[in-house]
């Protein structure tokens, strides 16, 4: 007697679909950079279970990778980043902020967060500083990456948590946003001098200019909680995710510009292409929409790895907790978009065609919450909701 499936993802109990012999699936198991890599490649991907998990992907070809290294943290890992040489990984979790060896996971350095967890973090373009949005206190704290010294604390008028933080391309500015429905752009280079020149000094955003009249901070009310924020490549604008839309703001004038929507879903992640001409809008449903910055026109929609459709091919991953997009990152040449999803999958897609070309996942993985690429873009680090941090060879 055939057994009854335990749940909708119990593929072992389902009838297997016949696979066209022309669809050749190649399994390559090798040891690369100290970790096993499993690849499934085919011209068209057949309905096939991988490790007993289930999902779908739309596309002509895909590769499934296994992680090179796995690190352990505490609770939700909402912030990750690489050190300047890629040998270390910054991990922001429920317990605070640490720098760990990429290969072993051994803690190299601990950064004092006064007992706060980390809601988000960003590493400066040159890798010399790291900014962490702290839970409970609502502060954004700037640290020296090399010696863990607290350089400056950015404190707003409220204590509400900031859940997004990013550096400007030149490293001189920091943008943050959170539950107080406000986006703030801080001057990371000059604030310490104007706050008394002391390491760890607290900078109050009510002070808009320094003694020489130069801008120190900009504060803009945006009408809803801020889920994500990203600088344009020239640093003149930020795109801010609030509710079902992402809006451009001029940093100097604070005036809003074009607005990009996520097709009636919440916007959960944003990123610019390196040339600044396109913005990626990650949606709570799992898709990523690309918009022309100048015209506001939607260019293409990239389906998430768990989205289904007429041309979708079943692939083998069990969704962990929905399909929402947690983070998006373009490669420096703009030819690949990496998408971290709540399903636990890291997806590499071609932004020109919208096709997924690689998937990075493990069986029964937790939700992917944070993502960063190494300086040479040869690895990606992903933080998960179960306290796991995985480093993937790209």
C-alpha cells in the first residue's frame, strides 16, 4: 500500500515523473576549497528531488552548490560581511558582533555592543570600518575593523531599532533606517571631530552642520518603516524600501524622486547596478524587479527559486519560511545578481535575461537573512535564522 505523504513537501511519497532521456543530469561531487560541491546541470532541469527537499526554478540551466565552510553563531544572523582580504567574516547575531576566520569559524575579534544584538551591519568599501545597527538601543555604531575600537555612535531622537545600514561608495557616509520611519545619512568622516574628537563619542543628528558649515547629517521622514536602503554608485542618492515601494531620495536636498513598486508586495531589499542605471527591488513574494532609474520603467521581473509558473521546472528544495527576498547584490560587472531568500536559497541570476544560473542551498536550510560578497567576488557569505553562517564558493 502506498504511504500517505506527511506534508506537501514529502516528495518521497509522491509518484515520480518520467524524465526525458534527452535530459542528461550530471552529478559531480568533488572537494573544492575544503568543502564538497554538488552540481546538477542540464539543458532543462527535470522534476528531481535533491536531498529530499523540494522547490522550483524557472530557467534553462542551473547548478546547485554546497557550502565551502559552515560557521556557527547565535540566533538570527542579520548581518554579515567580509574583512578586507576575505580571510575573515563579520557576523552580527543576537549576541553581538564578531570577526571570525572564514575557514574555521574561530573568533578573531569581538566588538563591544553593550549587550545589544545586531540588526544589520555594513563594511566600508576599503574594509577599514564596520557599522552595526544595534537592537534595543536603536543606535548605529561605527567600529575600527582592525582593532574593534568604537569610533562613533550615531544616536537618533528615538530608541527605535534601525534595521538597515549601508556605507556610501566613498566610505564617507552612512545611511540607516528603521522602525521610526526615518532615513538618516550620516557623515562618517567628520562626525567624530564635531562631537569632540573622542573615539566612541555620541553624535546627535539634531546637529546638522559642523563648525565650518559642512553637512553632517540628513534626516528624512519616509512615512513607513524602512526595510532596506542603498546608495547610488555616485553617492548622490539613496533608494529606500518602505512598505510596497522603493523611493529615490536626493541626499543633499532630501527631495523624493522616482518610486518603484513590488507588484502589490512589500519591498524587502534594494540594490543599484554598478553603473547606477538600474535598481533591483526585492519583494516579499520572492521575486526581484529591475527598474530603469531614469524613467522609472520596469525592465524585467526575476522569478525566485520557489516561484512557480508555466515554464518552471521542479528542482528540489523545501521552502523554510516563505519565499521573500532578504538581500540582493550585483557583481561589479553587473552581469550577475545574487538573491538571498527566506526559503534558504541563495540564487544567482542573469539580470539581462532573468534566468537563474546557480542555486546555493542545503537540505532543510533555515531562512537566509543576510548576504555579502567577498572583495574579489569569489565567495559569498550568508547568515541564516538558525544561527548558521555559510560561505559559498562562487
